[in-house]
C-alpha cells in the first residue's frame, strides 16, 4: 500500500529475531526481520523525519540435531529503512541504527564441535534492494529510492559503519551526507520531539 510520514520521529523500534526450534534432526534457523524503522514494499513518502536508534532482527541459530546442526539465519538488514518498492525522502536524518547479527550454526563431527556464523545484515542504515524470489524465478523490478537534502550517518553494527546498501535504483538530489562524520543537532529536535504513543 501507500504511506506518508510527515514531521515524525521513528525511534527505538526493533524487528523480530529469526524463528526456529530444537529438533532431533538438523533445522535451519530463520533470518532476522528487515527494516527496523521502516519496511516498504509499496510506495512511501518521508518528509522531515528522523529515523534513529532502530534495530533489524538477529538471525536464529542453526538448531542442532543428534549429530550436527542446520544452517543459521542471516541478520536483518536496513536498521533504519528497508525498501523494496518506491520511497521518496526529503529531508530525513537516519542515525544510530543497526543491522541484525547473524545466527550461529553448531556442528559436532566425531566429537569435535565447530561453529559457523551466518552473515549480519548488509546495512545498519538504509538497504535499497532489488528483491528476487527463490530460483528459478526472475528478480522483480528494482526498488527505487529518492533522497533529497538528507543525512544517513552513524549507522552500522559492532563498530563497523555501513550506512547504505543499494542494489536497486538510487537518485540523490540537493545536499546529502551519506557516510560517516556528520555533525548533527540533538536528534529529538528533528521532525518534532519524540512522543510516547498510546497503545491501541
């Protein structure tokens, strides 16, 4: 569907951890949820918004069977924004968001235990991604994102700053800061002060 967000602060949200449960046979762990602040597959418009301190979900471990484990789930991507549709942002600030960590698969062979980690999510900030279903089906049309006069900085995971990942179509206009080193005013003043919402 379509959504418009104007003069708002999206802060301290988190997507779910990958699912899975113990079995007597190897079971793959689920991937962490994408898009800690915004997950868009339709058409979205963000105007004068702050997306801060959100987290994508962690991947689940590979669940161990009698002798060995299944594959672990990858971490969720786009701690701030995960876009598979059309998204226009002018201006936004995305800061302090993190991607999800990869799960850990455990395998025991001849009494020797080995652990293998799945990859973390690609971007702590914004992931603009061309989605593809399982092979042999072709990829869908590339995601399209427009950024104008925006700051995407200080996002990542575990000390590694990864602000933007793009496999779709990204168009930037105006003055954007897409990387480390942004000097920001207090984030609560961007797009209005954070407010507690009443639960429905």
